C-alpha cells in the first residue's frame, strides 16, 4: 500500500475554518486512491481538531529544526509527501528531499498567502486595483518565498482559476506543476430541509476571527454597512458567527443596533440556513471563501465583493445570480436590503445557489482529476523534474540555506538544553 505523509501547518479543524474542511476532503480523496495516510504537524494540539484516528489517519507530532524528523521520514518512506502551506515546505522540504528523494512532493497552497497580504497592503496604501495590486506591492518578500516553494514542489494544488492564471501570467510558473483543485463536496445541498423565504428573517455573517480578512469584514459591517441597512430595516438583526472570537469582537455586540456577535457555531450550515441573506464584505483575501460555499449549500442568497466571489461562480451568468457582487458600503447596503425585501429576487438567487456546488465543486469530478494528475506525475517523476529547471535550481540553492539555518538552530537549542549537537 502506498503511503502519503501530510505535513500540516495546524491540526485540521473543519468546524473552525474552510481550510480544515478542505484538508479532510483531500485526505478522503487520497484514501480513495488507496493511500495509507500519516498526518504530522509541529502545531500544538487543539480541542477543536478533527479526530484523525476516527478517519483511519495516523497522527504524529513532529518538531521544527530537529533531526528527529529525518529518522521519522526515513522509517516511513512515503511515496507522496504533501506540505500544508508553503511554510511547511520551507521547514521540511530539504529534509524530505534528502531522505526520500523519490517521493512526489505536493504543495497544498490553501490560498496564495502573498496575494492575501498584498491585497491588504494595497487597501492600506489606498490603491485602486486591489484585485491585482501594483507590482511594487505584489512582488513582496512573501511572494518570493511562496513562489520559490511552488517551484521546488512537483505539483502545487491551486484552489481557484484566478490564482492559477495569476501564477502563470504574473510569475511565469509552468502550468505543468500546477493543478486546479477547489473544494470537493459530495453533497450539493445542506443535509436537512431548507426553510422558505417567509420562514427566514435575519442576516448572517460567518468566518474564523483569526483570519484577518474576516475580522476586517466584521469591522467594516459594523462601522460602514450595517448602520445603512438598519436605517431601512429597523427591526433587522445581523447574527455574526465565527471561531475564536476575541474580546474586541465580542465588544461589538449591541442588541439595540441588532448587531449580535454570536461567536462559535457548532453547526455552520444550520446558522447559515436559518438566515435570509448572508453578508460577506470581504475587502481583501485570496482563495475560496468557505462561507459562500456554505451559502450555496443552504440556498441562502449572499451579498459580497469581487474578491469574495472570486473562484466561486466561474463564468456562468446563471450561477452568478446566487450572490450580488457590489462595491461601496452604500451599494452593498442597498443590495442587502433589496434581497431581504424582494421575495422574487430572493427566490431567483436561492434557485441559482442550488446549482453552484454540483456545477463547480462536485467531489467525484475533482477527485478523479486529482488522482489522474498524481499518478501521471508519479509515472514520469524524473522527466517531470528535468522539465522544471527553475525548480531544480531553487532546490539546489534554497534548500542548502534552509538546511544550514535549521541545523544551526538545532545545534543552538541542544547547547541551551545542555546537550551537544548530533553528529
């Protein structure tokens, strides 16, 4: 049986973030390909993490900057190693190459971190085009690190077509080392009976508060958008959900204003399905927005931004009706009020949302193309690497520097702990 080693940035928390849900989708996809899976992470344990043993996935704690990982991976000898985010490739990539040179190396980018940070910086700088920031913002040190990790890997899983195009057009990343792999869902609607327009009453916003774009969206709602909505709908309520709410978020709770910070949601689909309209004023970020996937599953019409809708609806004009994509706070508020008041328009959006998952994120389709890509590259791995000259060059230079830095940190830690460096 083939073995997949996943090196996780964190332990998967599917109830806390879309990234956690996506990771479980990938684990399932590889299990269906016949892989035995070991999930290893240097992160601290979490009370909200998925029970991996219950999914027949072996969990292993690993250490940063420690030769103990070398012994671990040499014994495991996986055929495929998947890095969860580029930071894990930076930390462990050189060790994987040294001890398992024939293992296929996959980078699951989750989203492009440098793009998210560049868009945030563009907003702070008052840039007009936040979707593709100016080069002096986009070509950051983080971009250099993340693109280098992409080049060093054999395959990078990219979650949206926009990011696929950006990597190829702006950074000349070879298409052969990229694979489009969005969310993969077995169901095309929530697993319970959905309520009608009349049965739903309020607005909902949801998102992990540790994710900066989500916290920004909540503040944006509170300060700029919700007062405009509330002026037209004085009885309306906005229910704000999200994992890890900090005190600064719970302090925004104001019942007189109808701005209700609920915090954790045990069942995200249940709270989204209970709402009449989802509000997702995402001003920066990258990847796919799990909240809009949940809205589609629950046939809950949404109001969002261009960045929020990115990668969700494709070029299908019918699917695009599932959400109103708008810009200024005034336009956003007007769209939200219109969806809330106008039942025919609401129903049109709900009907469009019912088709989003099946047409864009069907598990069977994307699991099959992922399986084919992995097996294709495995079958011609050496030639695939020869064709990626820049990747070979990056591994030659970057991994040596990462190796020496990591070994220096390990030796320093051992001296501080009273033991000598390992040989």
